[in-house]
C-alpha cells in the first residue's frame, strides 16, 4: 500500500473514532434521554390489518349450502407504549344479504354508557357514570382499616382489574362510590403513602376507571393488550375472528362487490417524562446546574397523540409549563368517557363535544405527588382543523429553603379514546 493511502486510511479511522465519541457525548449530555427512550418513541398505537385471505378476495354463493360461510379475521397489535382496551367492529355490508354472527345492526345496541370526569390525576379526582341498562363497574364500601372491598357487577370488569393488578393498587387508596338516581358517582384519592403512581400509570388506571365502558354492547369484539415497553418488548397482539354467512341473494344478480369496514375504537395514553429545570431563583446570576429551556418532542412518545412542545417559564414561586399536544396518528380522538359512540352501531349521534378531548390524567414533578394546577381545565380540546391543543400548568415550588436550581422529570400522562378504520371490498358471485 502506498504511503498516501495509509495516511488517508489512518485519517478515516480517526474521523470515525471522533464521530462515535461525539455521538456518545451528545447522547449522554441530552437532558431528555432516559432508559425509556427505546420504547416511548414513535406515533403508533393499536395497529390492525386483515389476516391473509380472511376475508378472501372472492366469495361464492351456493344457495342453501354451508359453503356460503366465510371468516373475517383481523390482527390487532399494540405498537405503542400504553396498555390499551378496545373493540373491533365490522360494518359497511348489506345486513339483509350478509350475516355476521353476533352482530345485529337492525336491533341496535342500546343508549350505551357515558362517563363524565371531574378533576382527575394522582391526587383526588372523581366523576360519574350514566348508564341505561347495567350497574357500572364497581360498587362497595370501605371497612374500618381503610381497605376498599370491591364488589364487581360484571365478571368481565373483574377480569380487567385482575389482569391490570389494579385492585391491590387502588385498595390502598381512598375510594368511594355512591348511587344517585341514574348516576354512579365515584371518587379516588391516589396521594396516600404506598400508592405506586408509576405502576398505576401507562394506561392501567385509566382502563380501570373506564372499565364500565362496553364494546360488546354495540356488537364489538373486545381486546386488552399490553404495550411495547420494557415489561413486554414488542407489545401484545390478538386475532379477532368474525364468522360470516351469505343468507340471501337478490334475483337477477350474478355478482356484486361487498365492502367490509373495520372500525377500531380503543382507550390509550401518552406518557412523557422530559427533564426540566426547577429554579427557585431565576433572576440570580449564581452558577447553576441547569437553566430552563423548552422541550421538543421530535420523536413522539409511543402513542398517536404526541406532546410536541413544552415551554417553561420560572418565577420565584412557580414554574409555568405551556404544553402543546397534537393528534399525529391519522385517526380520530374521542373523549374517553364517550368512546361507546365510536361504534358504527351506536344509536347515539356523535357530536363535537364527543371528539378531540384529551384528559390530563397525570401531571407532576417526579418524586412529588402534588398535581400541577392546569388552566383553563384538566383537559385539552384539540382544534379539529390543526389537530393541536394547548394547556398551561403551574408547579408550586414546595422547598422554600432550596435556593439553587435542580433537574427533575416532569411526568405527564394524557388520556383519550382513539379510532381508526380500514376497508376491504370483496367480490361475491352466484355459483349456481
């Protein structure tokens, strides 16, 4: 090898080494990086697709034969970071010609259930269910030693709480239920010692609170899936199978295309924990370990609703955070308490009040269970055109004796319902 080639090769190795060193330094100095970055990134939630040949591209009608049957199989996979509970619906076909077992669109699914939330988060919060045909979720009372005894009105709801491990978590808190007229009111206190707020987050608490919502009521098929996180790398998946049958055939018709629309309605959360700077003396010129700066969520948080920007302003008594949120998943955001309206068989009309509502399920400085005060509300209303929304929250600094700045994670969890659809057109031919 010539001397010039050796020198060039040596210089290339030096450049590569310096580049790797620079990348390593940049990663370690990034105040917003943590061990969860591997999972809490991206913009996906529950993804779905038709299983191959289910339904097939072509179906034949054989008259009064069992060969008229077919399957619609949908694979759902949780590619985001949150636990999720949802329902899959099949619609779009002519119900006088096609029958999907378990689906009776001519009957209707009842008025459904609605949950209105008051103040929520890992402090004290509550609200009420309004339902027409069942006693929602939980009932019970506290005994003398402050352990909540849970009575389940629905076995399915008990199964949800068991899988999420919520009975133990909430049993240590202060839970009260009451019934007044057609309302089931509830309240929860999550700031008692021993409450594992981190475990209750990431969708578990939200799903537990909304466990009275029924997807089966309006002819859906329900799933409960763990997210893509360090406890379950890759995320959980399930196959939803619908049995179909051609029950009638119009006279004089040789073939027709039948559309099958799949609607996916699910509960989801967005979790973010950027490192922020808490500075009790923002106007001081003393040396500090940090200075307040904006957080930009350029890679998402493993959910279809993303925290895109957090602006920070420090005062001697408060830290004010202006939080920007956007629907980036391509679907429709629902008020989670009204997610039953997402069903194509819901008799209730969807209004603007049901859509584009994102609740602030949790917002606090890590290590402090004090919930931040948010204005104008504890929810964010997204603009239907831009799909963006803003809320301002204030942190009251509790440590009067601390005069120097310090870093801490700002824990933020958003609660919402989400809906996506897909469609497949199948050719149906008369065989005889």
